[in-house]
C-alpha cells in the first residue's frame, strides 16, 4: 500500500456498516443522566470520575437478537469489572504500579492467543486497564471511584440493552443466512494449537510488542510525571493491534484524529464551562462517538479525545501546555507502535527465511 493509498483509506467513510441509533441514544443518555444527577447534588467532580464507566460501554458488537445483545453487554461489563479490580489492587504503589500495568497487559495479550473470542476480549481488557488506571492516578482515594465506574457502566449498559430490546421487539431481526460448515474443535485441540503457536515467534509477536511499547510508555510517564505522559500508554493500548502490520491503518487514524480532537478541545474547553454546558457537550459527543466508530475511526478519535480529556481532568479547563503534552504523547505512542511493528516484521521474516 502506497502512502497516498494509506491516507485515503484512513480518511474513507465506511457506509457498509449500519448505525445503531438506539445504542447511540442510550450511550448519550447514559453519560449525561448520571452527570446531571451528580451536578444537581453538588458532586459533579465525582460524577465525572464515574463517567469513565459510561465512556467504555457500547464498544462491542450489538448482537442480532435480544439474547445476543444482553450476552455481549454482560461480556463487556465483566471485562471492565476485572480491569477495575486489578487496577484497585495494583494502584498506589508508585513505579511498581506502572510495571504491574505492563505485566498484566502482557499476560492478557498472551492469553488472547488461545481463540478469536479471547483475542477480542483481552484486547478490550488492555484498553480498559489503561483507561481505568489513568483515571485512578488522578484521584487521592483511587479505590473509592471503582464502584462508581462500574455502576455508571452498568447503567449505560442497561440502557443500551433496554433501547436495543425495544427496537428488536418493534422490528424483528430478519432470517439468518444458511449456516456454513464451520469446523468445531475440542478443548484439547484448541490447547494444542495454542501451545504450538507459543513455540513460534508469531505466537509471541503481539505480547512482545504490547509489553515493549507499554514498557517504554510508562517509563517515559514515570520519568516526566508533570507532563501526564501516561497518555502515551493509552495511545499504545488503542492502536497496537494483534495482527502484525508494518504501518497499521488505525495508528494513522488515531494520530490524525487526536490532532483534530486537540483542536476541538482548544476551541471548546480551554475555558470553564457551566455545568449544563459541560453535561450537554459530553452527552452529545458520547452519542455520536458510537456511530463514528463504525464509519471512520479517524473521526471517532477526534470526537473521543475531548471527552477523555474532560473526564480524566474532572471537567477543569484544559490548559494549552496540557493540550501540547497530549498531542506529543499521541505522536510518541503512535511512533512507538510503528517502529516496534516494523522491527517485529523483520524478525518474523528472518525467522521464516531460516
């Protein structure tokens, strides 16, 4: 793929993916509702801390039937709960906490090689782990916010399920296509395949890449704590994918989208916003992010960047130096993924040539 083709593909609007308007409405309401309730009781900062849970919902497959929808939402909730529990255990231990994030992410990446379903769940877990760890690092009593995060996530997930169930009740899903012959494997066969894969460099390439990239990211964040460079680790978690590519398309989309998002943040949130304006802005951005996620990841990144900034910074005005740090961190994280990917591609090719 040439550079011009790569950029065109990054900008391409995908019209083949249907937009689930019910999930979008539920995500917006799930974000704005608890925030409005918190603001009404004079605890908007606490509401913003818990809003991390709402932000992470709706990221999976909606599911064809009501049962599929409920099952998928439960899987995402369970993944977030495990990530929150682990972060609650490892947080507040200084540099050892940062090292633990890298270790846990590496173990998750290794486990994900067992099956396609586990690869999706563990990839989502790594993202949840880094985001909840970042949210916890900004609070003195970090453990107390995890029940709130999980409660917000459960409320938003319940709204997504309820709205989706109503939609599926009104418009019943169409008939399934004729089933294809998909081979089934026993547990022993799956384990043998996984262990066999771990005897090759290809079986270790993703765990190695995520550990190297996150290790460098948290080292930079530890060395320069005043710059909030853990954003580098967030970028790595979002753009480092299991398939090995020299220059991943998502990395380009994330980098360009974050730059656009920083500009949006510079225009919209460098001044203190009234509570109603802040809640409305977060609700609208949370609504449209799900539709953009399926159509164009670049625009999704642009929309999600101000949301994450507002939530992680407790709604405070975003200073120009922080905007610059986030932009630099995004570039560093994207460059890390690209460089490590290219190095791993060379290693795998040389190993295969031998």
